[in-house]
């Protein structure tokens, strides 16, 4: 079986600098990408910026800057964020790139050739902020202003000539597809939302605009700009050099394994995107996963609400890995989560500094003082040792399965309980009382070091930098990390010295007032 894994984040609007919600989608995607990489997969991890459409054109106009210059500037902050967040992305796509434009034009032509597109007139509501069309029953009026009920963003009336995609035709095939591929939309609650939306009846979709210029032109009618979502969704193909279906990356990585998105853009990914692909005879991605929102107060963060949390500020204060750990652990994956500095500080002090950092320090200091700084080579496991080591071996396939079901909570709970067991083991075994029994002392040291090694491997997708720092104890480098080696209880036999490492996590002084 080919072990290829293609994961994507949404491509972000460069209308303002990145916030915590963007960081969240990217960090979660990085977690899956890194896990698959250490599990022997060839991984393509794509992120990028979605630069066309009226939303961006207006944002640039407001600043009085040329639209492309504006995009260049803000897209750069998203590119820098990939470094700041230590993302392992393979590619960063911008929809203003030529490679993307040619893919979109090609897809349009295929849809036109397949008679999936026709020219007519659109009269209806449009939200520039969401770049979405809304029907009458999806909007409400508050204080004289019409807005979308779901996103609360204001809508404006549009009356113009437009190309339409025959979305209505795909209503039944989509419902059949969801039924045959129950994992296609996840989690289940989101799937149900989508199914009831599709069942309520799909209307043909307006896929071009005439009243502004910032976008990709319709190939045979330059008065029209291709709808920004049709343009943006195609990024998942254009990064793999579509339409060159003989391209190595396209052959290897399409269809995508998972499009990871926020629940706000589910309709575009789980209805429009598969319909476009079906209409163009292109295979569908395996899965669309709609995660929850990071809330600030009780609300979704957004520029218009002025409640933006800046990831850079948090990173400057606490460091990157604490933020990654916190977001992955504390926001129950799939649901909304509130970000709280207090909980973040608790995570640093208890999970990272006490449970993990402390264990690494204790065992290395003990081994340096009692085993001549070497990893013991003579040991003899008893049932207690085997029990601790075996929890990894026996759960290996279960962990893989949970990851394939995006059960991030299981993964992190497994690490936390393993840390608890490892600390308990070291305390209960009292190696400091075994100085007259070198075989037992060596065995306890070896077992604890093995468990630290295994846990550090598992922590790599979550907190890569700290995991690599911990693995310096054994001179293990990034390329050596293999998930399957968690089965091996004697991995460290091939290693030699133990290195002292610096404190991994500094505790945060907490204000108790
Ligand atoms: N450009 C479109 C996506 C096109 S994909 C072909 C877009 N961009 S966005 O910048 O507005 O937001 C993209 C994604 O950022 C959301 O889907 C979500 O994944 C993430 N988040 C934005 N705000 C968020 C929160 N407050 N919380 C969690 N994630 C959210 O939509």
C-alpha cells in the first residue's frame, strides 16, 4: 500500500494579519502532518493565502494601496507565521501565482465543456466578508441592517449578469456520495448539518462577478471574474500542478487525504467543492474535517468584532511549544474552545514542566550519577517494567486508528497517562535504594529512559522543538524519529552515552490575587 498523505489548511484571507484562529488550524494540521511523517508516510502539507475577491480589493482600497502590493505584504506575514509556528508545510500557495491561475482557468474550461456552467443573471444577497451568497431565509435584519444569521456579517443586494454552476443537478449524487462515504464529512455533527442543508434543496450557484476586477477572469468572457470560492478551492489541485495529471505530485497525492477547515467554511468544502469535482470528473478528497472555533470571550474572533487574540504576543510571553500544546490539548478537537491564559499557565506548570520536564531531568541526573553517564547495557525486565513498556506496543495500532479518526483527545490523553505511569513507576521502584543491586538499578534506569524516549517520540507532532531537545539526551535526531519503534523495548541498546540537557520548560509564576 502506498503510504502517501496529503493534508491542507484553509488558505487564509490576507485582509488583516493572522490571528489565533488561523494559528489553530495550522497547528492542528501540522500535528497530523508530523504524526504521519514519523509513521512512515510521504507527506504533502499545504497552506497558503486566498488573495482574490471583493473582500481583499476593498481592504486594499481602504489602505489606499495597490491590491497586489497589499496582498504581497500581508501574505508575507502568513508566510512568516509558518516559521513562527514551526510548521512542517511542504508548500505555501498564493492564489495570485501563475501556477494557480492556469489551474483555475483549466478547471473552468472543463466545467464549461461539460455544460456545467451557463450564463444568466443573479439577484440576491451577498456577504463580502464571507464571500458568500445567502438566500432570503438565511438573513435577518438588525437595527435596519441586513446580515447573515449564521455569520452575523452584513449582506448587500446584487443584481448582475453572472455565470451559474449547475449545483442543483448534484443534489442527489452528493447525498448518495455522503451515504457511501460516511467518513467524508467529519465530525458526525457537521455531516448532519451538511446533509440537512443539501436535503433542503440546492439552487444553482453564481460563479462569476462583473462589478469588480480583482480576480481571475473567465477565460472566454473577460468582463467576468471567477467567483473567489471556485478560485480558492482549486488551490488544493493547483499546488499539485493540476491539470498535469501525470505530474509526480498529482499522481502521488491526489485525492487529498484531508482538508482541515474551520466549521465556518464547511458548506464550501463539503457541498460546492465535491460538486465542482464531480462535475469535472476529478476524484474527491477522502475527508473534510470541520473543527470548532477558538473563542475570545464567548464569541468567534474576528476583525470586525475587535476581539482578536494575537498568537505572536502569546508566543513572546510563553514560547511556541506551550501554545501548541495548549491548543492541541485544551480545545477539545471538533468543538469550540475558549482560550484562557490561566489554563495555558496550568498546562505549562503541570503537564510540561512537572510531568514531562521533571521526569527528563530526574532520570538523566540519576543515570549520570549512577550509571557512569552511559545507557545501561545489562538489564533484565520484570513484570513491572514490561507492563510500563508494553502500553505503547499494545496500543500502537489503536493510536494510528484514533489519529485516522482525528481523535486528538485520545492521543494527548494517552501521553498524559503514560507520563503519570512513568513518574509513578520511577517513584515506586525507588532506584536510589538499589545501589547494592546494580542489575535492578540498571533495569529501572533503562526502562525509564526507554519510556522517556517513547513519550518524546509521541510528543514530537505536538511540541517538536521540545521533543527534539529531550531526545538530545540520547543523541537522537529528527530523522531518527519513527512511530513504529515504539514497539521496541530495547531501542536504546544501540545508543551509548546520556547527555545532560537544559531545563525544558520554565514554570510560570502565578498571581494568586
Ligand atoms: N479564504 C477562506 C478559506 C478558503 S479555503 C479554500 C477563509 N479564510 S479565513 O482567513 O477567513 O479563515 C480561514 C480559516 O481560519 C477558518 O476556516 C478556520 O479554519 C480558521 N479560523 C478563523 N477564525 C477562527 C477562529 N476564531 N477559531 C478557529 N479557527 C478559525 O475562510
